[in-house]
């Protein structure tokens, strides 16, 4: 084979590889954009504005409830919001020392006024972004002061990064991602619970069944026998999370490791 023919073949192979690579990248970007759009239809975003008092909610969004502790939040006036990371069923909050370092570098906002959002705090999502390349979904949230019934509005804001395993987002659909998100940012069911309590009060008294007991070390089959099938199952490899109506059970290697 002549040198010219060999060179032509090599150039052709490189061009084809480049075209296929570009098409694959474009397809991945399209899929990621579609998945992000699907998530945004699941969660109505709140629109933010400002007035003389500072940052305000201009248009309400879907109310979400904090279901996992350890989310660090920041005052509405802070331009820098270090993200929290939820990975393998655990929340990793940024250290307050990080903000102090930024302040020393001259890009912070004075002293660190961050705080951890308590469980059951109600919030709005203000932004949802998806990074398919790094298998991350990020929620920007802000306190719903009117929902929480606070006397002094605070509107603390936060960012939560949901870190998935490699290539998970390329195979998952919006419902699977929502199952993981709901472990941290659950839907607000307070209205439904209030309605159920009213109906229960109106119903005739009945003897309550004996309470079921869940203990550390129990197997998945023992938990199912006591509580039935869960509403959701989040499979994280060696760690599985069974989500019931008012209970979240974490299994490690098939045995109960944590109950919330």
C-alpha cells in the first residue's frame, strides 16, 4: 500500500471518529436537556424579585419540605452560596470555615451567618440544573417564610447537589431521579394530612392495632412482613433506602442500619 493511500485512510478514520464523537456528544446534550426539562415540569420553580427590603419571592412555586438534615443555608444577601452534596444517602454540608476563607480572600460577605435548615422546613426551588457529564443534579432553594409561619422573614437560601454514580443520568428517567430527590426535598403533604385527621376524627372509634416494631439488624423480609411493601425503593448498591408514608428505613448489606 502506498504512503498516499495509507495517509488518506488514516485521515478518513480520524474524520469519521470525529463525526461520530460529535454526534454522540450532541445526543447526550439533547438527552440531558430533555431530562432537565422533565424535572422542571415536576417542580414548579419560584420566581425571585427584589424590593426595598431585599430579595423577595415574586411568584410562588411548588412547596418542598426538608427531609434530610445537615443542609447549610445562607442569608439572601450573600452572593456566594457553597453547595451541599447529597451522595450515597448522606448529606455533606460545606464547612463554615470555607466561607471564612472566602472572606479572608476578599470575596465573601463579612462574618459567616450560615445555618443548618431544620427538618420539615418548607422551601421553594428557584433553579434546577443538570450536569450529565458529571452525573449531578443541582437544586437551588429558598425558605418559604409564609409557609413556615415565621414572625421575622429570613429567606435563607441554599444549593443542594445530588451526586449520582457514573453514567447514572444517561440511563435514568425523571421519575427515578425524583425518587432520590424526594428523600431530601419531599412534597408538602400537610394539607392532605390535615384532611385525613379531620376524616379520622369524624369516623367512629375503633380499637387501634398493635404497633409494629422495627429494630436495627432486621432483614428486608422482616421489615416487609411488619410494614408491607414500601412506597419507594432507592437502590444505591450495598445501601438501599425503603420509603414508607411516614418512615424512611436504610438497609446496609440487607439489614436495617438506620430508621428516620
